[in-house]
C-alpha cells in the first residue's frame, strides 16, 4: 500500500514538473513575441513621428492614411485574420498525420491560390481607384484614390507572408514572424528619409517615395520569413491542385472573413455615431483606443500567437485535457498582464494624456474630455484579451461559426446600447460603455459555447482536470 502511495506521489510530482516546464517554455516564447512586438511598435511610433514632421496634418498625409487603410483591411481579412486562423488547425492535423512534407504541400497550395486572389483584387482595386480619380470632383478623393493605387499592391506580399508566419509558429519559430512589422516600418522610414531627401523636390514626390517604402517593406516581410521556412525544409513551388484539406481551409476561412468584417463594422458604427454627436467625439475615441491598444496589442498578440498552435496541436492529437490546460494558461496569463495594465491606465489617465497629447491645438479641455473615455476603454481591456484567446480556441476546433455568431451578437448589442445610452446620457462616454458591454456579452456567450464543446475548459482547474492532464 505504501509503495502505491509512493508511486502516486512520484507521478504527481513529475506531472507538476512537466506543467512548470511547459509553462516556462510558453512564457519564454511569449516573451520573445512581446519583445519583438514592442520593438515593432516603437519603430511604428518613429515612423509616424517622421511622417508627421515632413507632411504635418496636410491633405496629403490624411489621404495617405486613408489609402493605407484599404490594404490593411484586406491584410486582416485574407492574411493575419481569417485565413491564418483557418489554416493553423489544418496544418496541425497534417503534421500529426503525414509529417512536414504534407504541411509544406498544403502551404504551397494555399500560397498559390492566395496569390491569384490577391493579384485579382489588386487589379480590381486599381480599376476602381482609377475611375474615382478620373471622375471625382473633391481634391481629397482624387489624391486619396491616387495614393491607394500605389499602396494597394502591398496586400500581395503581406498576405502571403501571413501564411508563412503561421507555419513558422507551428514549427516553434516565433521571433521572425513577430518582426515583420519592423521590416515595413524600416523600409518606409529609409525610403522617405533617403529617397525623399535626395530626390524628392516636392511633397508629392516625397509621398511617392513613402508609398514605394510600403511596397518594399511588404516584399521584405515576405522574403525574410520565407528564407527561414526554407531552412526548415520548405521548397516553394506553384501548386494549383485542390485537396480535401485545402477545401477545409476555404470553408473555414469564409465565415472567418465575415466575423472579421463584422468587427470592423462594429468599430465603424461607434466612430460614425461619435462623429455625428460632435466634432471631437470620433477623435477622442480613436485616441483612447490607440492608448489601450499598445499594452493590449503587445500582450494579447504574444499570448494568442503562442497559445494558438499549442491548442491546435492538442486537438489534432486528441488530447482534450492538454487543450484545456493550455487554454487556462492562456487566459490566466492574459489576465495577469492586462489587469495591471488596465489599473495603471485607469489611475494615471489624466497624466498620460497630458504628457502625450496636451500641446498645440489639443487643449486642456480636450484632455479633460478624453480622460473618462480612456478610463472606460481601459476597463474593457481584459475582456478583449479574453475574447482573443476564446476565438483561437474555437479555431483550434475548426469552428469558425461560433466566433461569427459572437461578433454578430456584439454588433447588435453595441448598436442598440449606443443609440439608447447616447440618447439617455447625452455624453460621448455612452458609446464606449456600449462597446465595453458588447464585448462582455460576447465573452460570456463564447465561453459558454466553448464549455459545451469541451468539458475540460473550466477557467479554474479542478483536481480531476489536473489529474487527467498528460504532457508528452
């Protein structure tokens, strides 16, 4: 009897050590992604400072910002968002069933078809922007359409790079994919700084060099991770054959695109209502979101990037208990990081706003109006991080329909509450309260649905779930 107890204690100790080892590995990977993301955000800040110093708040700068929104949206739809989420569980299954060669074949098929789609969209966009440029009367639309023609081809390399990054993450290579934004920001600064300084005689010519930097940065974003994947054994080639696994990627991607689009619609609803309410409303909400996106982006991107392939592999291996423990670790880490950040922003909101924004045309009254909006946005940070992990959990199960339903539910809640609270309160803070309430409803809905799919997904591990966990 004592030998049985001794053996049980030894096994429990080994499992505890395995949990600690797995946790340490995950934290190490998240640290790498966080560091690279932070560096890319700093480069992005330098880029914005440089562009603003050269162009100011001119029509040309505003037109570039609007034009660059189009390729950024398609990057989210076709690259880093829906397609990558649909691809990861299929890559994990290919890895478990047929090894790396099968993974690389699926990658070649996906890249080949994605290239055709992106080139087609680029041609269609070029024709559309050319028509706007030739028929528009307002100068801002003419300038914006002209710049959009220059930067829209950026979607081709950046969407292909997102697929390469997903494979590298699956193989445990997280640093290089996390550095992709650094290449973009570096190329934009170098192109504008060197090319614009040497050969840019006018603001228009300097802006053309900035657009050239966007395209060069996109190409570099694709080449660098591609070389890393080649070193892992990938042999790039065109392959337009259709396999059952490729069809699965397609069927998972389509609802994911809708889910991403619904989130963008949610953001647009808040901004347009804010714009209708008063002249400064949309600007104040935008600034508050930008401030909370810095810590939220760094922490959430790191955690979801590392947790997603781990959850997908657990599902592919049929290890539901490992999936549950990975999910809990992801949620726990996201709360450990976002909660203190939210508290810090809430307590220091006036000081942060004064230091960053209160100069020039941004007055003290603007700072006072922004402070409560920033505080409300900060309160919603943990829920956004929670939804991000939950969404990856559904994608690991190859379920893209439930996240779409959750996004649609949030959209309806946000719209109803925004109109109601704005009328009752008569203050711009009503829109932020509505969006926070919507994300809370979405988080609760998605977690309940996730619990229905897997009973191991308790936020607090039970003794039974700990006992059932195995680590290979």
